[in-house]
């Protein structure tokens, strides 16, 4: 059995590692062998996804930083926290740097005999190579433009700013902080006792070149004694859901299937849940002695597409609800968050959805 994965991004490497662990041959096709990794980017991974990742993909324990508490504020509530989540017995989720995960997966794959990486080729030449399955994770490959162009897309008229702040060492830097500012949410996500990643999604129709992110951080930070603010990255935010996940034995995957607003930190978590579902489909076929062919793509789409769509729409709803500049709505937002925080059932329900998605 031989699978081809197009693209050498985080999702491609995680999926490739999951497949070679099952002794399936994987060819990764890359456009640029050494991609320059944005060191300001971090990913929050849920508890259940961490367990799955460690068991089936790679032991990421060493690169994870645990989050034990989440505190939520809003610009209008001043410095008063409006809700907090904590779980005294467990971590709520964990944060890791994208580049650390990438380097770990890349170095493990390079040592694996089932793995090869090659320069990308055209669709016509690729089909001649006769892989059982082709999985496309590359936004820029011609396959995406030819086969996977029908999608629901939304431009948030927002820009994401990401950076890492270095600050005085805290004894326990394990609390994630989210502030709903009048122009969008900003999150402070600890990655060590003296470093915290900052993710701000700012509503703006135009690219405001004179926006001062450092000033913004100083304005909303009352938690850390900041010593240095590292390089700041900035990019436009979009959401998308692909209408059809596959064409014959070619399956689209990862951010190509669903791109979300980063508000809830769920984009990569969804892709990890997708890897889990795809592995189950593949396992069942192997057990039954069946080949890996386009029925894998069909079954995967049947199992994931509607849940993924509902989940993405849910995140979009949360974004729209919490991002109004209207003062009456702002009060409603604060009241709703407080209600969710105090209501034990809703509090647990939201924690569970963020951890395992729609299905338990
Ligand atoms: C600011 C930010 C914070 C995030 N935080 C989390 C998190 O805490 N937990 C989590 O599970 N997922 C998170 N995600 C999503 C996660 O980063 C992507 O799913 C993952 O990086 C896909 O990487 P890739 O290399 O596989 O895909 P690629 O296809 O190579 O990368 C996709 C590209 O799109 C960018 N991107 C991702 N989402 C969007 C978006 N909505 N709009 C515009 N560009 C986007 C990525 O930065 C990357 O450059 C976040 C995304 C953004 C933009």
C-alpha cells in the first residue's frame, strides 16, 4: 500500500507519521523542501487530541506546555474577569510551538523506512505513479485549483497578529487569558514560565499599516512584566468549508477542508480529529483485506463532512456573537459569558466540545 501526500506542512507531516506508523509507504511531495517556519505561531491542542497524537503519531509530551486555567475578560468589564474555567485534576489543554512540532515530525519521518519526500510534480505525472490514495494538503498545488475550488468561503475583514512575549519568570505560568476587546479577541497563551504567545484577531476592512501591536499589548497586558516583544507576524483571516472532499482517489485534507477563525483555537484540532477518523477507515479496510481506494475517501467524507460543517458554523457563530461593537450587545455578551461560566452544565458542555468535537 502506497499513499502520496501533497504538501509538507504540519498536517501533511502529522498524517504521514500516522500512516508510516501503520507500515504504509508514504511519499510526500513538496514545493520547497525547507519551508521557513513562523516562530511566532503556537497551537493549543485539546486533551483528547493530545492522547490520540501521542498514541498514534508522535510523543509530543516534551514540547507541550500545560494550561490549567482559562480566564476571560472583556474590554468593557475593565480588569474584572467575567468567567474562568479550571480543572483541578487535569490540564484543560496544552500549547506547543508550530515549529517545534514540525521539526519533531520531520526528523522522525526522515529516519523512517516507509517514508520518502520528493519534489512536487504535475497532476498528470502524479497519476502515472499509481498510488493507492493521494491526499492533498497543499493550497497552492494545481490539484487544489482544478479539483477543490468549490467552497463556502468567508472573509472576516480581520487581521491576525501573532508574537511571543518574553517576561519575568512566573512560578506557574499556566493560565490562558482571553480578552474580548471592542475590535476582536486577544489571547495570551503561556508556552513556558517566562514566555507567552499572543494572538490578536483585529477587525479591520483595510490593512492598517500604522497599527502598533506593541502599544496594544502594553494596553491590555496587566499580567506579565514584559522584557521583550519578539517579531510580530500579521495575516488576513478567512474561514472556509470545502463542498466536496474528494475526487476519485484524491482526497483534500487539513486546512483545505476547513479553515476557522482562530478565536477558539480549533483549526488544527479538527485536522487531528480528521486524522483519527481517516485512520479508522483505513484500519477497517486493512482488517477486511480490502484495497485502499476511492471508497476510503467516500467513507471519510460521509463520516466527517456534516460534523465538520456544523462545528465550523458553530465557531463562526461564536465569533459573530462575541464581536460586536454595539454597546447593548456588549452587555449581552458579558452577561452570556457570565451565565455560561456559572452554569455547571453549560460550562462542562463547552469544555467537552472544545476537547472532542461534536461526537463523543
Ligand atoms: C492566529 C491563528 C491561531 C491558531 N491557533 C490554533 C490553536 O490554538 N489550535 C488549533 O488547533 N488551531 C489553531 N489555528 C489553526 C492552525 O494554525 C492551522 O490549522 C494549522 O497551522 C494548519 O497548518 P498546516 O501547516 O497544516 O497548513 P497550511 O495549509 O500550510 O497552512 C495553512 C496556512 O493558513 C494559515 N491559517 C490558518 N487558519 C487561518 C485562517 N482562519 N485565516 C487565514 N489563514 C489561516 C496558517 O497560518 C498557515 O499559514 C490557528 C490559526 C491561526 C491563524
